[in-house]
C-alpha cells in the first residue's frame, strides 16, 4: 500500500481523519501518536508564525482565542509560499469571514503592511531641504519617487490608534474615526503614522506617480480643508521620498 | 552530474545557526564559532535589516545556506519560482555550502512548514535524484542533502535510508549533510542501532555535520518517541556518536542548531566550544 502525499497532507490538516494505512511504528503497528508528531509540528509552527506576525490582533482578541483562530486558519488555509515572512497574507479576509469586523481586519492589514515594509528594498531618501529649494512654479508638476518600503492602509476605523493601544496593552482611549495608516521605514524599523483620509488619498496619488498638483487636487476633492504640509513632512521624516523630478515650467 | 570535489568549503571547525538576536554578540565575541548557517527562506526579502545583517556576516564569516523549503522529496515537481529565488540568493552570496533536506514540505501549493517523510522505493529514489539534479543545475553547484529525523516507518519502503542516500550521491554527485541528532532520534524511534547506521553511512561524501537538541516523549505503547525540536543542548549520547563518527572519518564542519527557545549567546557559544574540543582530538 502506498501512502500518497495527498493522503498524508489531508490527514495532517484534519485532526479527525484516521492515520493513513501503511504508516507504522518499529513493530509494524499503526503509527498512531507518531503521526501526531507531524500533525502537531505543522499546525503549531504555522500558528506560531501568525502569533509572531500579528501581535496587535492577538492582543485585541486575546491569546487563547487567537491561538484557536490561528490553528483553524493553518488547517483551512496553509501558506502558499515557503516564505514565512509572508505568513498570514490572507488572515484579514479569514477574520472577516469568521465574523470579525473590518476594524480588526484592518489592524491585521496594517500588521502585514509593517512586515512588508520591514523586508522591502533599501533606497536612499532625498535631503528634506531639497523640497524647499524647488521654486513654486515648478511644484505643480513635481513628481516624487516613493520608497518601496512605503505602505498605506486606509480604514474606516482608527486603525493606527487601535494597533498602538493593543501593542501597549492599554485600552483605546480615543473615539473611533477614519484613519489611513502610513508606513514608512526611515532606517530598518518601520514607523506607522496616522493620516487623515484626505492625506491618504494625497499620498496614494503620489505613490501612483501623479504630479504634486494633481495629488493635491484629488485630496482637496475628498476634503476641501486639505493641506499637504503634514503628509509631506511625514514622508520626508520617514525617508519615503527617493527622488524629486521637476519638469520645465511652461 | 556535477563535480562534488568543491561541494563544501566550510572549515573543519564549529559553526552555529545564526539568529538575528545574536548579531551583536557573534560579530564582537564569536568565541569558538568560525562559520554561520542561515536558512535561505528567511533571507529572500528585498532589503532591510535581514539583508544588511547578512551582508555584514558574509564579510566576516564563511556562510552555509540551508534551504528548508525546496521540498526535494515532493511527489510533484519543484516550484520553479522558489528555486529561482534561492538560486538568486546563492548567486549573490556565493556561500561556502548550500544544503537541503531529504524531505518534503509542499504539496500542490500548500506549504506545510515541516520536514515530512517519504518512503524509500525505486520510484521515490528516481524522483529525488531528478529534483537534486534540477536544484544543482539551477544553483550551478553541488549541494549537500541532509538525512531526516523520522518518527514512523512506511510499510512500502524497500531501501534502507543509508543505501537511499548513497544512491542519490552516486547518481547526482551531491554531497551529504550528516545530522547526528537525526541519526539518534530516528534510531531510537525506529528501534534500530545508530552505530550500524553510521557504519553504513557514506562518510566520504559528508561535507557538514549537524548537532541539535531533541525532546523525549513516549508513544501510546510506552515506547520512546524522540522529537527533533532544536530547542535545547545537544544530548550526551549524540555527542558520543559525533565523536565516534569524526574519529573514524576525520573532522568535518560541525553546526550547532538551536532554533526554538533560542538561548543567550554564551549558552550557544558553549555548545560550539564543546564541539571544538572534540574536533581538536581528531587528526586532520
């Protein structure tokens, strides 16, 4: 009798499944608890990767409940890549399907974004003073090179405050509000900044290659009170601007 | 087949599995540690601290790149994208050694993050040799293949593990990575003699030795069931087997693996010092 890897895998991920025939101990008896070693290794290592990768979500739902969710996730959705740095890429959708709200799923998205930023390619930022040296008539058509470590997580909830409070072990004090999380990586450690939704629209437009004037117009359409200074400061402080490309004034 | 004479250029000295928490210590006070091993899959990101640390280590130590995700023992074909990523890392780093496992971890697209066992038959032998050939072609170098820890037997197995490994190395030109803890764990779990296993092992093809800790449990019949946990000191019977193996075959690059419940640097370095003392008693 041949034990296929399909049979082996299916039994690994289903604790109720019988141990496949053809797996034995030294005396030729059914493998029993010996197969459970593999079952446990697989599920425990995958669950542990999620515990490490989603500390704020774990704190928000509680360690025991998160462990149970992580084990259920490991059995239903094993990773599709051997790169465990990407473990849990589908956890936000899994949490929503399990009945958790978008507020929690967005914290999971932010934790994924922080991990992606941590592993993103290195780039040299522009000197923050360089932006101030661009003449006003050239600002409209200025395009910014954006670092690959930049991530944006727009949310209808206070995703940044919620994650921060969870990591600090404190109750979330502020009232819920829409926030866009900006993730930058000024050195090796990602920094998370809360932006207003219109600021998020602005940075997203810049990241897609829109000229500064167009990005400001899109953000202003979202919120007439929008001004770009705070978002630009956050980008400069985060080392997220890698080039300034001006076009000749018309 | 590739020329295996330069399979591994690590020194016949102790190394340890590198953990990021030890970066400062290993670069300032390496002690007996002369080389480092990294898991390929942890260094396939584009940049940031992991790549910066790796570049700094590569300037200072010979490196061994140890793959844990190529799934050479898989029934299905190798993942070409993953193989290309690993080849890119090896090409950039030019490490002293590249090694992988006689095991599988991926089926279809599901990565199971464990080193899973395969039966030893003519069919699986052909398939593993094909996969080793493909890996060696992609990496443009011979690799070392590691003997697994085993918790159970396949009724269909028709070839001993040592004959299986010898045949792979003969057909593909790959070298072998001898994990002495895995030998002890498997022999205990399968009720066989670890010394007989080592006597049958093709030591002339061994380019690296692994030593790690294991946990002890029992199965439902009260028989010993050792788990290859890499979470504690190397056990005394494993040190004894290691000393006997290199006394007979000569010194080899020797790695201390400690991957879970990672200790402080002094504790890990002490294990390397213990290996160094045993290596020092072996004529080169």
